[in-house]
């Protein structure tokens, strides 16, 4: 049963990493300017960092 839990943890960590990196990249690709553009960059940056933190926590849980 522990193998299933390890596989599930790895899947969640991988998904969090991919979504985190995608959010960070999308934050840099925004072409809007002004307050709306900055809002999008901050939101994407927050979700990106949150995804990477979840990925690191899952890696720590698997170690």
C-alpha cells in the first residue's frame, strides 16, 4: 500500500511543479500594461510560487 501512496505523492508533486512553472512563465508573457497587467503578473507569480512550494513539500514527504 505504501507504493500507492508514494506514486500518488509523486503525481501530485509533478502536477504542482508543472502548474507552478506554467504559471510563472505565463506571468512573464503578459502583454498588458498598467494596473491590469501588474495584477495578472502578481496573480500568476503567486500561483507559480504556491505550486513550487507544494512540489517541494511533496518531495520532502516522499523522502
